[in-house]
C-alpha cells in the first residue's frame, strides 16, 4: 500500500499517521512580541477529506474555543482518515484583549479575502484563506453572539446550497437558519473559491454555556463521522430533524428604559405572544414587545437596560409551532443524556 504524502503547512511537513501543532506567524505586537495563529493538524494514514474547524474569528467569542478544546480531547480523533485542521483561536489579538475586533478596530469577518499587504485584519484574513481554507474541502466555523446578547445553537447556511443544507441536518443543531452571504465574510470568500462552510452560532460573547458547547461538540463529531473521517463509537445521530427557518427578524425596543423579558432563547411562540415589556424608570409608562408571527427565539439581548430601537429578540419564522416545540424538546433531552459528555476527559 502506498503511504500518503506528508501534509505541508507553514513550512512544516506532517507525515501521514501523525499530528502536530504548527504556528503560522501573523505579526508582532508594538513591543515586538510575536503573534501567531496556531493550528493543530491530524494527518491520517488513509485518504479522506480535508476539513477545518475554526473558532475565535471574533476574539470575544470564547464558546467556540471551548468547543475546540473538548473536541481535541475526544478519543475519536486518535485515528483520523483524511486530514483535520483545527484552529482554536484565529484572532489572537482580540482573544487576548477580550475584544471582538483586531487592534485596528476592524471586524475580521468583514475583511475577507484580504491581501498580504493590507491592514492587519486584511493580512490575517489573507493568511487564513490561503493557508487553511484553500487546502480544505469543507470548514466548520464557530461563533457566538456579541457581548450582551445570546444565541440559541443554530447552523447558518446560504439559501441556495443543497450541500450545506444536507450537512446542517447531520450536524443536528436545534435550528437551521438560512442566511445570505455577506460581503467580506469568511463564508462569502470561501464560496468564491468553491469551498463550503457551516457556520455555527451559539451562546454569548465572553461567556460559557454548557448546552451550546455540547451541541457544538456533538455536531462536529457527527459531521466528521458522516464524511468518513472518524469512527462512530459514542456518537449518536441527532434525535429528530432540526427546525429549518427560511427567514427571521430582529424585534426592537419601542422605547428606552428597563427591559423585562418573559421569554428565553429557544422558546417557541405564537403570533401575538408577549415577549417582554419596556418600562421607564419611574414606572409611569410601559410598552410591550409582541411576536409578529409564529416563531422560535434564536437570539436575544441579555442587558436589562435598552435604548429605543435596540435589538431585543431575534425571531425565526416557523411553519408549525408544535413541530418546533418537539424539536427543541428532543435536542435538549439528547444533550442532557448523551453519554459522550459523561466522560471525565472531555468535561
């Protein structure tokens, strides 16, 4: 049998059947401290797909980093077919500063494809696209909501891509939300290269959320198993089909004041349901926020102080309220009982 060639990245050759951590130089801090993007490569003995898993494109989105940490500790990765590239923290600058952005205040996920001679964000985007995305057949990119917001675990896909639509079903997050590609985004730049990316959104910036972490780890393992890269031991298929939503809307505060929320992320609501109330500090006026259509709350603000026009609830439209409720119950129960998370080494 012909042995696979070594996998080369960043000037390092990784022999088949081995794994290695490679530091890709990014830049230097103002005091000349070097900053790199560290990647873990599992290069299997046998042929298979090349897939990347990335987190921390936004430096304050730490849930993805925890998902990656637990993924790397699973026994399933001890024997990989194909090549798996894992990047725990893409934006090290933002991660160290607890910030969504880079030092130049640019959003990395609006700077793709980037250029080698542009701004710091543009250079990092170019490095990630050329060293990681260009080498892969598929990517799974992990995100959370911004600070003071939280997201229900969800996979976002473009409306016209049947490949990612099928993979989203395999992943098994409670919600699949169709979301158009945005200029400057990693998904958009990857699509221009003929590469597909699953975007996972879950939880809140600078916070851990055990449910979201479990959904993320289980979903990635399902994808790797489905693509034939790992064995299926201990990996349960998703219980029931995710709730696919073709549209969504942010509901905004009708006035400034104190926000009292009556519904949480993951709640399925009918049109006309009261979701929250905004009151002035003197208690003289109160305005309710109601659901304009049947939907599931896939994101919400967690700060109780709002200004008029602030985004408060992200409501995704559902066609069948009863089915959506069943989906949420199934996923919640499965994550609570999944034996994968009973193992001490990944908790």
